[in-house]
C-alpha cells in the first residue's frame, strides 16, 4: 500500500473518523478550473482525491459523470495533459492529500503501462482505479504499479461472489473500493439492504481499508456506512453541485458528508 494512502486512513482512524474520498473530473469545466474544484473539496474536508480522467466510452458512469466527461473532452482533456497540467497543480495546492486517478484501462494501455506508472508516480499519484479491468487480468499491471510504489486499487461489485470478493480484498492495494449498487455511478435515495453485510464480509477478509462508493450523496448515508466501512466515496453529488451551483456549494456538501463520518 502506498505510504500516503495508508497514513491517511491511519490518521482518520486515530481521530475516530471515516475517510472521505471525493471524485471530480479533471478538465471539467476546463483543466485549470478543475484544479480549483479539487482544492475546494479538500477545503470541505476530503481526505483522498479521486481524479477522473475522461474516456469516450465510460461504461461505469451515470449521466452526471458522463456530462462531466463530455465537458472535459471538449476542453481538450487527455491522460497526458491531466498528468502534466492538473495533477502537479493539485499536488501543489493539496500537498497532504493522496491523489488517485480513476479512468479506463484503454487509456493506460494506449500510453503504455510502465510509462503511465512512472509518470503518474513522479507527478505524485498514489493509486489508480480502473473499473473495467477484471481482477483476472490485473496481475501484470499490478506488478508494474507495485514496482513504482503505486497502488492498483481493486473494486468489488454487488455481483461479485463472496469467495471472489474475499480473494480480491485479501490481495488488495491501497483500499478496496466496494461498489454499493449495481449499475452506473449516480445518486440513490436508498442503498441496498444487504450492503452492510457485504461490507462486513469484505472488510473481514481485507488486508487494506475498505470504502463504499456509487450512490452515496448524503451525510446520513455516510454515517450509516461508516459502521461497516473505513470510508466512503462521493462523486456524482459533488460533480453536480460544482457544475450547477458552484465551488462553495460543492465545498459545503463535502463538509456536511464529512460530518456524517465523524463517529
């Protein structure tokens, strides 16, 4: 596990808090202004920043994130530009906050596994999440990332059989991203009744912290899940707030959800 991610979870645990992982899209509304979005989320209480890199066929993303990706692509966002222009600026403004890239495996392969891992780590990226990378095909990429000291963060879906979820969790890096709901990203009024049970199972097997993501948008949901996970990921609600209401609204929502994680 990268030192930055491990340290962040350990510090939050010592404070009696769950970790707030927040997602926003690099390049939305454009590359320089997306840096302001990430900085506002940290001001609002984000512990880890997930930096989305737009891809033209985002299979895991709901309408809010798809809209952000379209705006980012229109603004000229590419993986290389995000690593060159966004990540260093976010690193400068949020020096204590671990940065995690979330994108799709095609973009990594197009750049080259080794080149991406080296460049991302040099720029200060602690981990990478690839929602379309099956665990069975992750060994080569994980070895490349391990060599650079960067985490390939695994996902467990609601459809993942228990034995497989346990195996993924046991061999995890950084943290295990436990997907709360079937389908794509986006806000949900209610989370599945079996989610806490699933989180407990994964957490028991995990060698690293476990976070719940997809569908989480309120402090109450965060509070409920913090009994069963080490943190939560919030994306669509914050992306929508930043886009429709501005940075202060996103920052306020972030602060509200963080309050829900204080045990």
